[in-house]
């Protein structure tokens, strides 16, 4: 699939759509998922155009993984989950719905099931508060 420069995440990077940002550097951007599967579900994206793991230059994938590790460590401190899952989907049959490479950071709380992917919108006040707490650790 060709990269669409008007996908949601490209618009978030350009500031054309709002997001609850937790971290940004020259190469990457991280923000709260607004349909979280679990409390603290956060996304990390490279700033460069690339639809998935294979359509993105290796250096940009590396930058995104470095940021994923950094943001996940901050989430670990703030939310103290029992575990953290990192997920990344390539193409629709694998579950991809937004075609700009992204890594999911999913805190795992024992005994709490994940909500379905891309379904229930979060409470915006709670997301804002969480984003501020995570950002403060970075
Ligand atoms: P994918 O299914 O492509 O792996 O993940 C896309 C993710 O983007 C989903 O987890 C979905 O909840 C999230 N998402 C979809 N639209 C928006 C949006 O407008 N803002 C934010 N912050 N996340 C979104």
C-alpha cells in the first residue's frame, strides 16, 4: 500500500489533529492512544513517512524503537503495571488500521482483560492527566 501523507498519524505529527503528547524528539513522536486497550496504552511513531515496518527506513525504525523503550520505562514507573507488552502490526490481516509505522506500548495488569482493538474511546480528562504524568518522567 502506498503511503498516504494525510493519514491520521501524519496529521498528528504536523499538528493538524490534536493528541495527548508524552514525548517528542527530532525523529520520533509519542502520544496516548484514544481507544486504549489497557490503561496507559501509548503509541510511538517515527516522524518520517513509512506505512509499516518494511516501508520505513531502518534508521527511523531504530529511532522509534529507542523511543519505545524510553517511553515504556516511564510508563513502568508511573503506572507500575505487572508487565508491558509491545505490539506492532503490518497490514490489515495482522490488525493494522493506521498506515504509518507505530509501536503500541500496552501496560498489562494481572486479572484485567485488554479491551478490543480500536473500539472504546477513553475519558479525555484521564488521558490528559496520564500523558502529563508520563511526560514528567521523560
Ligand atoms: P493499528 O490498528 O494500526 O495497529 O493501531 C492504530 C491505533 O491508533 C489503534 O490502537 C487506535 O486505537 C489508535 N487510533 C485511531 N485513531 C486515533 C486518533 O485519532 N488518535 C489517537 N491518539 N489514536 C488513534
